[in-house]
């Protein structure tokens, strides 16, 4: 019974000790949405061979914002493509075979332009379009998919409710003026009763409208819009009589609500025409699989077959695919600098100005390759534009020839084309099966799906109720999904550098500490000198001082020596450990003194006796001391954070803070990084645990 209790306690202790580690490893495999699920699960979707990914397909063109580098900001826009864009409203994905359920979707290739112009002429807001497709895109952006769409649930309901509140206040004010302003008794009584009735109707209308605030989507659905229109249409606010207060009533009560009603009515009319114009049906789903790296490189080279610097790009691609664009930019800028004898700083100054001018030309339909001709046309088209005048004045401040400006402009266009080809190729998926009008399928960062269409305007497919896409994974892809967090965590910060710093600092401090501790422990155990025990007692007393107390004095010392952000600051202050000296001294005392006497008779010095006899006999204690120091140095955080300013000298524990910010903490990536950070220490302990146990067990035994 006693053994059973002991075993149960051991099992309970093991669970308590290993539980956090197991949970850390499990969290490192989870998708972002699963990290804070409650109740927590021991299973993750990354283990699955199939997965449904929630998506959102909105009418109109969707703009996906993301951070860009300074070089990307200088890059020019290329011609807009006919893209059907689907936003992933789920955890991102990077591989697999994807099925987009487009079968049965209705579309058309062309609509009656005259009918579109007739409808557009009745729009309650200003539109600028050239083709019917552009009209529908702008229409849906305004009403449903823009940054602040008209049918945003909370905004529209609050607007209607506010209009009703103002109408009720106006009616209350009009009721007070009926006696003063309306002289005809019959008309006064009729208008008063009318106002009372409308007040009740508006109060009921407000209650019905407020109920529509509750909903599962931010944007009202078409059915909800129809219901809302029916509610508004059910209230007739027109007054047929005539008195001095009617004009005030119409302007402040009728017109605001009628304006909202007309806006909704216009949307329903256009949307009905849009739906009725779609007379064709998609016959199959889109099936695509993730490409391999070689397939993407081949596609990229195919896209730049006619690129002037194709051979240069091929060479740069072999050297470094990740830095291809940056290397090409550096190469071209250096080429322009040497050819026209201008410095790189001048080129950097000119790039944003010239790229802005080319963008202005593109916006105004000027597609001239020759920079001088382009500027002449801009002078004609934008002679009264303040933006153009400012850019031109900046250009004139730098005295350069037209050839130089033309070369920089051509270089910027080349970078834009190359960047577009590279990004499209690196995000492309191979089409397995799809309708004939689907030419490319791309997945950008696992967050946006782009479908390049030909012959079918994307806007006519953008109203389909696609809620999810299906993903299937092979066994290798499942393994890749499981360890995706480790790949992302490794690439999120310069972890190779952190690993080197951590290993170098931990190894250096461990070796130096073993040397200094061995020397001090030998002196305190085998050598006799005045005050030996007192000095050793002082050494032990320093262990009572909290380490935090020493941070400021040590930092000041390091600063005075000029060691901030150097390896000296990470190593030198920690090469002496009182605990290591104490541990080794106690073990040295267990060695029989007869060995020292025999060695002395043979002419052995203290130095030789220490390293050839004492240290080898004390191997468990030495290894224990080294292991404790190595682990402590490997896990050091506060001191490294204080004395380092750059990533060049930082270690793994400090590098883990890359996954925490003011916005929040990426726990799955943090746990993945923590797992591969502590893995070397765990492996080290597994292979040295017997020495660790021996060193602790035998220390102090005679």
C-alpha cells in the first residue's frame, strides 16, 4: 500500500512537472484561431487530411491592404487585372488541393450598355465609369464592399433611427405652433390629428428598424434590405393639405426619410437588373493544387520571357530567390549610377518623384514609354494641377538630362513588371480542373484567393454565396502543416544568429566558469593560507545578495568599459560563480589526502595535481557545475536585454519577445520558438543526467 501511494505521488508529480511542457509543444502545433479556444482541445486542424476554410466573397473589387517596404512604395502599379477576389475569413493555408465551389454560379459576358446608362443616370450619388463592369463595381463598392459601405448594419440603422428621432422632435415643435400659425380651425384640427398619427407611426417604425440591429453579418443581406424597404415603405408621411407649416414638415420630416428610402429603392432596382442580366451558368468547380518551388520558378521565368533583363534575372534567381527583387534593384541602380555618373542618393531622391509622375500619367490614360513625350502630354492634360506642378518643380531642382530621367523611369517600370510577375508566380496554384475562362489561381499569404478570369468580368461572379472552400492534404502536406508554425517562427526573426550567440555565450561562460571555479575550489580545499575559511565564508555570504541588486552596479561598470552591445558584456560578468566554487570545493574535500602526498613525493606541483588528478576524479561535480551554468546562461534574459541594443548580439530568450507586441501575442509561434529554443538543453540534460545525479549525490561525502 505504501509503495502504491509513493508511485501515485511520483506519477502525480511527473504530470505536474511535464504538463506545462506538453501543453507548450501542443500549442506550438495549433492554428492561430485555436490557441485561445475554451474549453481547450488536445487536437488541432493541422492534423487533419481535409479542411473547410471559411471565406468571404463580396461584390465589387476588393482591396487587400498590407505593409510595404520603401522600395515597394516606389514601385509602379501595373495594369489592373480581371480578378475575382475571395478573402479568407479563417486561419491561413499554404498548401493542399483546393476546391472552390463555383459550379452552378450564374454570370454573363456582356450587358446592355444603354440600359446601364439609363440606370446610372438615376444614381443618388456620383459615379465615374467607362464600361458597365466598372459601373457595377463602383455601385457594389459604394453599397456593400467598400471601406464604409452604405448598408453597413450599425451605421445605416443608426442613420435611420436618427432621422426618425429628428422627425419626432420636429413634429413636437410643429404641434406647439399649430395654434399660432394656422388660422383655419378645420385645417388646424386636421393637421394636428395628422401629426399625432404620424408620431405614433414613426415611433412604431423606429422600434421595427431598431430590431434589425441584431444580425450575424456586418453588412445587411439582400433579404434584410428588402425587409427594411418594406418597413419604410409601409409608412406614408405625405400630407395632402395646405398650411404655413407644411413646407417645414416636408423638409425636416418627409425628405430625410424619403432620401433613405430612395437610396434603398435604387439599390434594389440595380441589383434586380444585375441578377436578371446573368444568363449563363458555370459548369464545374475550380480545383487547384499548391505548386512546388521548382514549378513556381518555371512559371516565373515563363512570365518574364520577353523581359529585357531576363538573363540577369535568371542569374540572380540562382543566387538568391528570396532577395531577387532587392538584388535586381541594387544592380540596376548601380548600372545607372556608373553609366550617367550620378550618385545613388540622387537616384533615391528621384525615384518617388518620377514614380508619382508616371502614376499620374497612368491615371490620365497616358501610356507613353518615352519620358519626355509623357511629360509633354502631362503638361497639356494637367497644366492646372497643383500636385503635378509640385512634382515638376521637385524634378527641376535636380539638374539632370532627359536621358537620365528616362533611364530611371524605364528602370522603375521594369521593377514594377518584375515585381508583379514574381509575386504572381510565387503565389500561383496549378489548375487541376476549372471552367475555360479561369486562367490563374493565386493564394496570397494564405489570406486572399485571387482568380484571374478571361472573357468574363469578375463582377458578375462576385455575388455568389460562397461561404467556404475545401482543402485536401497528402501525408507530406499534413506533416508540413503540423510544423508550419516552426517554419514561420524561425523566419520571423534572425534565429540562426540568436542560436549562434546563445551557444557561443553559454559555451564561453561555462568553460571559463569551470576553470575559475576549479582554481578557487582547489585553493579553498587543498591549499593552506591565512584566513582561508574566513574568505570562503565571505564568498558564501555573497550568495545571500539578490542578483537584481547587482544589475545597476554591473551595468554602470560595463558602460564605463564601453562594453555595451558586445560579447564582453555577455560573458565576462558571469565567469565566476560562488555556487560552483562551493560545489567543487565540497567534492574536492572527498578526495583522499594520501593522493596529494603521493603526488608531492613524485614531484607533482599544485597545478599539475589539480588538472591531472583532482579534476578527473571530480568529473561528476565538474559536469554538474558546467551543466547548471550552461542551462542558466542559455536561459538568461534580463541581463542580455539590458546590455544589448541590436540583434547582432541578442540571444534566444530575448529573441522570443519578437512574438509579443502592443497588439497581442502570437502564442502558437511563441510556443514553437520556445520549443526549438529549449530543445538543445533538453537533449543535453538527457545525455548528462547521470553525471548530474552523481555530482549532487556525492558532493560533501567523506
